[in-house]
RNA sequence: GCGGACGUGGCGGAACAGGUAGACGCAAGGGACUUAAAAUCCCUCGGGGACUCCCCGUGCGGGUUCGAUUCCCGCCGUCCGCACCA
C-alpha cells in the first residue's frame, strides 16, 4: 500500500456517516450490559460555538468511547438549555422572534457539534424551550406545589433594572446582575419560591456521600448551605422612661455563651421594629432609606462601615436586668436569623467596630486560661477552642468552657420559656419568578374568589403565545392583550394567568433525568430514570459548582417526593474542566482583533495584517466574543481535522486547569496524526497480513511488545482517572518506541518482529481511539481489523509483559545518585549490595570512608551510606 | 476578613504510596536529505565548572529521614470561592 497523507476531511466525514447510519451510539433501554451515563452540561444555544466550547464535550466523549469499549451500555445524550434572556434581547434589538432565533441557533450549533465527531445518542435530543419539555416541567411544578414544595410569598428581591427582572441571590455577583452587570436594587414583590431549605440538612449531609466530586465543589456547597446551630431568644423591651413595652425583641445567636458581654442590641433596617419606628421618627426613616439605596452593591460591601441609629428603646438583659440600647444598624441582615442581634463587642469584630464608633462598653467574657484579665483593643477575641479558654465576668458561667457555657445558657433560657435551640442556614429558598417572556410559564391562575389555583393536569401545557411583542420594557406576557385572561379552573369565573415565567435554572435542574426517557408522556418514566441514573460522570464548568448543581440535587429529592424516581443523588461523579484560553490582540488604537487578523513575525513580535503596525498582545484569557480571542472550529477542522483538535485539547494541560490554545500546539497534534498514519502504512507494507503469534521472541521484539502492553495498562488507568494529558503522553512514548524500531529495521522483519510491529500498530490505534476516533477507525480498517473499532472491545494488557525480568536500579551514595545497576528483577539483597559496592562511581564517591550501611529498596533504589 | 488550592526548565507540564527531578509536548539551536522549500529523520536543550567527571537546582528559611518536589513548622507569592450569615 502506498503511503498517502492522511486526509482528515474525507476520513472524518466518512466515519461520521457510518457511525450515524449504523446507530453505533444509541443507548439501549433494558440491556443486559451494565449501564454508564456520561453527560456534559448542556449548552445554551447562543449561536456559533468557538473551539473553546468543545473541550468538555470532547472529554465526555473520550469517557463515553472508552466505557463503551469496556463493555458498558453507554448513555451519552445532548440537549439545549434553550430558554433565557439573550433570545429576548435579540427580539428587542433586532426584531427577531425568540423562538426563531433559538431554533436557528440550535440548528447551527448542532451542525458544529456534529463536526466534533462526538459519540452522542442524538435520538434523545431535547430543548427546554420545546413544549414537549416544558409541559412536563409544568406538570412537575404543579405536583411540587401540591406537595407543599412551592410557595408564593412577598419578599425583598434582587431587582435587575436593566433586565427588568428578579434575580436569585446566587445570580447576584458582587452586587450586580450576573448577566446584565447592572447594580441590583432591592424591591418587595410577591414571588414564587421553591422550598429548597426544606432539604437543607439532607443536601448538606449527603455531600459526604459524593466521594467522586472535587473537594473544592463539596466545600463550596457546604459553605453555601452554611448551617449553624444556635439559640433564638427574646429580650423584654422598655422605652426611654423605663416603661415595659408590649413587644419584645427576638434575636438569633450562636454565641449565647457571651450573653454577659452584651452591650447593645441591633435590628436590621428592614426589621418590622425599624419600619414601625421609622414611621414616627424621621432620623430612623432617613437611615432606612440610605441603607436601601446602598443596596447590595460592591461599593457598599467594600466600604463596610458599621453605622447605626439609636432607637431610644432598651432591651433588658435576661440575667442582669441591665438595659442595653437598641439600634437600627446597617450590618444586620433581615434575611438571616431573626434580623436582630445582641452585640458582644469583645468577641465579635463587627460588634466591636460598632461599639468603638458609638462608645459602647467592651467587656471580655471569654479569655485564655493563662490570661484571665484579657484586654480587647481593636481586635475581637474569637477563640473558642475547648480547653484553652474559659468564661470570665459571667456570674454562674465563670470558669466554664465555651461549649459548656452555651449548654448552660441554653438550658436555663429554655427552662424559662424565652428561648429555643435553632438551626439556621445561609441558604435561602429559591425564588424562581422572572418577569420575562422566553421561559417556562408558571402554571397558576389568580382568581378573585378562589385565590391562587394551580392549572389542572388536563389543562396543561400552558403554552407561550407566539404573538407576543417586545417593543416596550417589562414582561411581554403581561402586555399581551388576551393571553392572561382565563376562567378559574375551580369556580369558572374570570381570572388571570400568572404571567411570571420560571428561572431558567429550573429547566436545567432535571434535564438529565428526562434524557433517560425523552419520549415519556409523564414527567419521566420512573423505572427508566432509576435504571439510568445517577449520571456516572458529569462534566462541566466550575462556575456551576453551587447554583446548577445544588438546584439539581434539590430537584432530584423533590422529584422523589412527588413520585418520580427513587435515586438520592443525580450526579455520582463530577468533573469540573478548565476553560480554553487564547492570547488577546489589539491594534494600536486599542480595538480588539481576531487571531486571524494578526501575524507573528520570525522575531516573535506580532503585527496587524492589514496595516503592518505592531499589535498589542495580551495574556491568555477565556475565549470570548467580546475580546475576539476566539478560534472557529471550521477553520481548524478544515486545516488539521477534528482529531488533531481533539488531541490538542486533551494534551499537555491537566483537564481541570485552563488550557491555552496555540497554533503551534494544534500543529504538533496534527503532526502526531500524520505520524501515526505513516507508521501504520509502513507496518502494512512490511507486514501485509495478520500473522500468528510466534513461540519465541527476540530481545527487540519482546521489548516492543512490552511497551505496547504497558501502554495499554497506563492509558486505561489514565482515562479511568480522567488524566487525559498523561494518557496522551503515554501514547506518544509508545509511538516514539514504535517509530524508532521501524527506523532501525533493515530488510524484512522476522516473524517475531513482524508480529510485534502489527501488535504495536493495533495497540496505538486502539488506545488512542477515544481521543482520535476517526483516524483510529480509518487505521483499524487499513490494518484489517474486524468490524467497526467504535464497537470493538478495549485491548487487554498481558500481565506477563508488564513485568521486566531485568531492571535498572539507581545507586546512591549518601543520598546522591552516582550510577545505576542492571540486575535481575528478583536479585536478592546480598547480590545487589555486592554489585553496588563494585561500581567505580561508588568507590570514587566513598573515597576512604568505610561503608556504614547499605539500604536496598527492592525494585527501587540502592543507597550506600558512608 | 474567613475558607480553600497551588508555586518544578524559555513555555504547558510529568514524577505510584518518601526512592534516578524535568517523562511527554511546544518553542529554540545545530545537522542530514533536497536545485530549493515543505515534510521527514538525527543531535543538543535547568544553571555553572577544571565538561568521560564534579558542584548547584522543584518560591524562601528551618526540621524529620539513609534519602524530601513529596512529610512537618515558619515566611513570601499567585489563583479561586464566600464576603457584614450574628
């Protein structure tokens, strides 16, 4: 066979067609093989993808192809996270309907993804904006409502004034909307909530079972849920004249041990008491307005100055009867605990800052054992360590440890009926109302007679109207002339539809379950859900470490509660991959340039192609359209082929880290594909037919076989651990050994070498197949492999070839390497010691010092101590 | 501020579980082949020296050990998450 250049364009198209026609990647329900579900976080169809988007799909594809070869029934589906604001913005800015815009984008991106040669089961494809999907979501919503997991209530919300919508806390980043970047305001609105806090403890505890998740993500979820155990209790209040008031003041604390150090109380500006007083007191009213205006902006947080206004009221200390001034303070949050605190300045930095500013007493009540007269300056003393600190200045608590003091206070206050133990979470319920068109309509009706009524199942789905208009701010569903007019499902009277749609995070909280039964008439087919789930390997960006993953874990529980599936956790294994980055380029005027607009000169400098002027080169950053540092897949695929792109994306950098896209890197990957193809051709020329395994192997042939089998073992191990960069290095090593051997041959190889060469060719092709599937399939065919490689089992390493019978032992003298020793692998200690001492380098290094000790670590090292 | 991760050649990175530091790739330099170029192949590639040999070297300073990139203590630096959560 003549050695031809490998032509990726022709080959890739051909095999993609064959795989497609033979439905090679279809996941089969009710199959005897063990199942394996691998899933990459599904994309938002924003239009065209750049090569940086491909990395996580390629990683998932390597796993899918590997597991398939390992004998698993693999489910590897793809879908579209298709609701969301950009579609609506396109409608507003360019007059394109969100539906058309979205489906066009999906079609374009599907074509692009197909070019990557992913082994996906496209028959399960879904789009969240498809009524077939969101109608089931509405049904699930109603079931959750009936199960008490959905609530409507008025609350302070994060209002994005640019997108004109409500944002969840998680969607506010540094006081700004996560998508619009606008400074978020606080507003009070009636909203729909999922009661995720009902599951707070379970979501927290079960993190312990997620042993195939990155520690980092588990920690982030723990911190996000933020469980803390404390005490809720109330103070009696008196006015300025000392007259007892009707109300009292309930606070939450985790440091009830410090109650004797309390010197003030403070309530949030949004606390009912503050509102009440604000109605009568202009100073407090003004302060409340100031705080609201400051909102949650980054600036406010950075300034973080503790401020407050005295209310003129006093809280009565439950043990001493002392009167503690009550303030309205900006650093007390209404959303956490009771929105009110007692301040113990000596042991809390915030309280201390506040006390110093307003001249309040600072009395230490916890002190190190050996320093009972602790003085507190500008730093609060926050140690609580079991034995090292003791209570002081605290009457009956003196001398107790912090935990004992907490227990004693809790016991006494509970007994007097003014306190209860309480667990608080940082996690809040999930507000899902969005004042938007392009989302899943919330299937509820507002009736003046019956109140809020869920839409009965037989009246679902509530479809979005196609004739919405986008020419003014606010919610198009609300503006629609007729859509919201309905009759009440209960009394039949005139009523209004809910015009809020759901947060798009709802859509992505159960899609992985829908993939198990994409055609199910019900929300899901529970039997199939339980058969396919959990997802064995989920792959996506770390930016979803909290939001999406926590919501999905909640949904899995909620679905279980309303009768869908019985799994506990949706994602058994999680992998967070790094981004692909690229250098940025700007022309002398500072405008961003695409990589193809610049050229690198021989001296390494970069010039603007159009003008010849020097370009400003910026550090590698995540590929983004706005900075134009993107590379389109089409360009790469036409030049180098998708296998080279896949190979490069997986090389060099560990998959969890960001990886820089470079032209020279892809070229290197392309050289690799060419080299393998060439070597395969050479082997076929040297050994045209498959030959039987000879009984005897010479040293060289045996050595080559050893490399092949060690490569199988190493690559398998690396792929199992998702260490793709290492797997690729191992394949390179094998190819180097293979190429060296081919170059060394003079004349026709003997039967042993002929066998070893073919074995090596097949091995390299098979173990690199998950990474470069098209090249591998083509080479497999050329080598006369049976059937499709995509369906072939994974090669097995022969154990006998993994162990050497002769090994090289490094020899150290006093811990420094001096020489090495070739010995039989099973050589005994005495033989090794003797041989080591014979070495010239060892004698030289020892000089005239006597040998004091020889350490022999079998199979590892020899160290002569002199 | 709190929590976490990480610091290895010119670059990306490797090094099982304390045992030859720098695998593999990229870049660079030299050579072969060619009329020439591309492609390919061979060699060099942490620093230094008296260069078949020796010294230094995994952010810095200590420690444990026969032996430390790996373990411990203390610094310095970078990145990430949370950010008034009582």
